[in-house]
C-alpha cells in the first residue's frame, strides 16, 4: 500500500476532513467514488470519497458514512493509502516516495552514506531522511544533488555540496 495523503484535521461540523495530499494527482485520487484505505489499531478500513472540494490546494473530503464532527475526529492524523498497483505510471525523472524508502545512498565517489528511512515533503520541497551510523541526515531530493536514482537496484548516488551532510544531520533518536 502506498501513502497518498494524511488527514490533517476535521473541517466543519458535517464530517469533512482536510487532507494533506502526498500525490501528484489529488484531483483524481480524492474524486467522488474513489476508495482509499486507512489503517489504525482497528485494522485496515476502506473509505469511499462522498464529496471533495479544494481549498488552498488541499482537498476537503467527506467520506461515505462519516457525517459528523464526532465521526470524523478519529481520522485526524491517519495515513490514507491505496494499493501500489493502482498508482499511475510516472515520467522517468519522477518517483513515488515508497519506491525511495530502503534505497542505499552513496556519494559519486562510492562512499556509503546510509539508507533512506522515509521521505519528508514539507512546504513542497522533498527531502530524503537517511539513516546513518551517526544519526539521521536530510538530503534534498533535487536533481543537482541526487544525480542518479535507480529504484530497481535500490541505489541513489548523490553529489552533495560541501558541508551539506554535516549541516543537515539530526541526532539519533532515543
């Protein structure tokens, strides 16, 4: 299953939620009648989009059977997923985040940096969160830095500007 969005919060009193999309195709992914899946302690559950409208680029979605603020509140913070096989094909220079997770990061000179743990997409700029022996480092997902991405081999070759890896290092999680 691939993440296509996250429920940010409830919107209004009639069960609508604001979705932070993690797809290049939010209009079609969250269209009426489309099905997404959410996982929680209760297991995986299908949610069918009843209606959608867009506000500041984000979908405001109402799901079938969720028609009150009380019914919508438990959705806040949940990931919305679809089967990976239902994803649209992307152009050669574009990648789904789940395809990048697990890729080995190495420099052009062959030095191993670490492995992609997840992809952060705040404010429209994606960054690879890479687990290293010294903690986590953020690597901008930019063509000038990520010079080669081979998802079939699970290898990303980077050419970081001097000091980038040290500047973007986070301390290990405890």
